[in-house]
């Protein structure tokens, strides 16, 4: 069956092996790969223990490409869902839940393997896990905005916030500080 590349559209995916007898379909142009999660689970169970060292010659995580566009599954033509790898990584894994296929942009194979070896791969598809990652990322963006807005006073403000949070009368102290600002005292 000829399947189009979900990223390039003009290219057909070709049979390949991602590593050591793991079948996939790859695009010769963008070098992305379509992987059956069933095949991957079988391969992972048969070929590697989760705690063994990862010595793939692939790209480092920071070098993995990531397509930001919504992709269509090459097999069923439905939209694939994007799942974050982590709050730190900009990459997403594109998953078709109807076909149980994932699209791995060039270099993302290494991220998948790192997650699998740490026992975290199954969590990627969990709603609670994705929600936690979104919340963590929103918190980091908010902290970055405060850092930019407060400038050199950011460190002092963060220290004061920590002190107030741990103080038994932190809420009262905060109310006092707020009132002193709003009442002009």
C-alpha cells in the first residue's frame, strides 16, 4: 500500500527499519518515519531491557525536528493528535488513535527510545500527564514574564514570595503589603 508522507505530501513512504529489525515506513525527503505502536511494543519487549544504556548513533534530543502543523494519518487520512514529550522538549509525537500509528519527525526516534527506556513512553498518551505538562509550561512562561517585567528586582521578589509562602502569617503579611499599596500608606 502506497502511503503519502504526512509532512511532505508529495513523497511516498518507503519500507525501512528504524533499528535492529524494527519495521517502519520512512520519507526519503524529510526523513520522518511512520511507526506502528504495536510493532514497537513487540520489538521493545523482545530486544531491549528498559535499564540498558542507550547508544544509538542518532541525533541528540535537542537536534530533533518537529513539525508544528496538524498532520493527517497517511493510512486513514484522519487528523493525528499531537502529544508533548516533556515540558522541556519542543517536540510532539503525532499519534493516530484509529490506526495506532505514530509519526516521528527526523530525530524524534531518539526521544521515543529515551522515554521508553525510562519507562515513561506510555505516559505520553495519558490526559493527566499532558495536562501536567501544559500547566508546567504555562508556569514557566509566567515566571519568564515576571522575570522580564521585574528585571533586577526579580530575584528579591522571588525570595520574598518564598519567605511569605513559608511564613505562618504569610497571608496576613501579604494583605498588609497590599493594603499599604492601595491605601497610599
